[in-house]
């Protein structure tokens, strides 16, 4: 293939990408070389819901213990078939109020930076999504066979900490980053009305 043919192919691929929907709520989304359908999924007795890839499944226990070797591994791990792309949720038994989320998120980022100086940190912030305050940060860490891209986020749930993560191979992060944030920002905490049945 000549240089001109390669440039034309690149332009056509970019044009195709720009025409394909990147919204997880508007049907299949092309990520890398395949399409993913996203569905609203519920957790914690239907009190928390968010959009996740429909074909991501609960990570098998034997893979969990390898990928998350520490005892405090996440309660919920949804993963692609290879185990390389994950969304997790975990309740942490520490009290938290909305107004403390920014402080918690900054503190967690500082703790990770100090314990792992080789990690490279990117964006971080605090925003309100679906009436909940989210603190988040993203970073790259090195593993035996390459590097990983991570997003960690925190919010209050039933007076405690709810921590979520997204993780993929670093070489795939440009394909997944925007989609992962759409999933995170779709998270809704369903609060029961006081005095309800």
C-alpha cells in the first residue's frame, strides 16, 4: 500500500468514526474494532444503577484473586471476556457526607501517589452528577506485561463511601476513556422516600 493509499484509508476511517454514535444510551458504540451495547444495570438491591456493557460479566473468583490479590477486593467486578477491561463497585465502611467527597478523593489520590511514586496522574476533579457529588482521578500504573489506565471515583451511598473504578490496558485508553466517563456519569443512587412503604 502506498503512502497516499494509507492516508486515504486513515481519512476514511476517521470520517467513519466521526459518524458513529459515541453515546452509550443511543445504541451500539464502536470501541476499538467492535461494537458494544450498553444497558442500565442495578446493584445493591436496586439502590445504585449505571450503564455498563451488556456482555460484561461478573469476573470469575479464580481470576479475581489474581487481578485483585489483596483481601479487600471489590464486591462487584464486571469484566470483558479477556479480563482486561473492568468496571468495579465497592462499599467501604467509612462514614461519608457529600460535602466530604472532595477531601476524600484528594486524600486517596495523595495516598496512592505517595505509595506508588511511579504512577502517572492525569485529570482529577469533583462534579455533581444525578444530584450526587463525585470525586475522581485517573492515572497510569505499570504492571508486569505493560501499563494500565485507571479511573477511581468516590461518592456517598447510605452514609458510607461507594468507590468505583474503571481499568483497561493503557494502549486502549483512548478508545475507552470517554465511554468509561459516560458510564460513571450515568450512575444514579435511588433514595427511598422517608415514610414510604
